[in-house]
């Protein structure tokens, strides 16, 4: 990078190699700096919400949720019960879509394009279902401070239930194919290992941390509604290699399918959005939500007119990029794409 043959965010990686063995990797980021924190200053809540949702496009639901919950924390507001469930439904659809994309892309980087093709089809079905249910493939700008802007009708519920059934029918065959393909296992097992003590030291979240024994998941450890009332497990492994990060994604897809079924079964009726309290003195708020990469933190300060004075959006990639440098050491150069894709850190979320 930063020039690449495919559609990819730009970054620069400098390798020091001894033959084919990588001795040292240095990452250089910043190529997609957008000035989001500067644009946030002075913005209205509606404008700032749109900026937050564009911090990292593949996590637009998670960032929208984090920003909305931070505003609600600052103002002492609480979204309606139906909106809370719809937010979680969108978040789990986003998680499934991204995990499917990553699973396929990792296999493709190991020259096994068949799984990638099937995962791409399933991911496209998730996006089309989101379009049917919420009016947008990525569900962008559907979560706002005070609630949501889009309800789900019977056609949307039917589409999501059909999607869940389809993934449950097709996905296990892809998992079995991955697990029983020796050429794939040769590329992913013991490749790009992150030692557990490093995952703890850098507070790595998401599949990077959980593949290396760190159990942290905001939905469990600092549970927020509606996850505090839902039944699900947080998958954890200790080996910390590419294979472990693949399996964490597989298990999280399974858990998300279960969560979606629970959310649809318990969806309450009621309002979608509340009016926010009138402007008062300066306020501060903070929220931590679980995106597909890990924990996203949003802190903000509102002025007396409820405009954003300052806002900081911390992507989980901040704690994962340094671990990629450690994971690639003593691996061969040809395995860097596998390691990089198994991390799938956000360039855009880092280069605020």
C-alpha cells in the first residue's frame, strides 16, 4: 500500500525480512484521515450522529449506537423499549454480515475461493434483508439519539426469519468444509499467533482478544439493554492464531443467529423515539458498545445549546493494530495477507 489492486483502505506496511521470514513489521497509517473529531466540534446532534455513523463504514450501526447511547447518557434520556430491541437487531445483522465477509476473505487469501463465494452470497442476503427490513443495506442513520428512525414490519420480520433459516441450513456445510480441508488448515493453524499475555496487555477486544483467551465482551461484562435479558455465550479460545480467529467468528455468527431469534420473539410494541430534554448546561456522556471488531467507546461533551463541544470515538482497532506487528513475526511474507485479514483492523476507524 497505499496503492492496491483491489478496493481496500490504504495503509503502508514496511517489512524487514530474513529470506522469506518476517523479522519486523512496521505499519504506517493516517492515509484516510478525515478530521471527524474536528468536524464534530460545534455540530448539532443530528449532524454529529451522521458523522459518527461514517467513522468506519462496516460498523455504521455500532458507531451510531455508541453515539446515541453517549448522548442519552449525557442528557439522562432512555430510548423506548422497541427502539432498544431494534437497535440490537440491527447490530447483530451487521455482525453476521461482517463475520461472513471475513470468513470468506480469509479462505480466499489461502487460495480457497469456494468458501469465499458462498460466504459472499450469504452476506449479500444479509444486506438485502436489511434493505427489506430497515430500508438501507448497511442500516446507516437508522439509529439516532433518542431511538431509531425506522420500524420493522411483518415483511421485514418474515425476511429476517427466512434469512436465519437459510444461514442455519447453509453455514454448517461451509464450516465443515473449512475444518476438513487440509490445505486450508496448513495455512491457518499456528499462523499469526497472538500470545495471551499480549492480548491482555493491549486490552484487545473482539475476535482478536477472544481468540487469545481474553473473555471481554461489552454485551456480557458491561451488559446494556437488551443484552442483559438475552441468553448467549461468548466464545473464547487460547491458541491465538488465524485459525482461532476464524473459529471465533464462526461461533459468533451462531450466537448472533440465536440472539436475532430471541429479539424477534420478544419484540415489544411502542414508540420508536423520544424527544430529548431541552437544552441546559454543559453535559458529558460516555458509552461502550460491542461492534463486530470489539468494544467501541464514544465520549462526548455537549455545550449549553446541546451542540457537540468535543467528541472522541475510539475504534477497537486502536488496540489491535500493534498486535498485528507482533503476530506476523517469524511468519513468512506470503502469510501476511492471511494475518492481516484475520485481524481486519479498520484503517478508517483509526485515522480519525
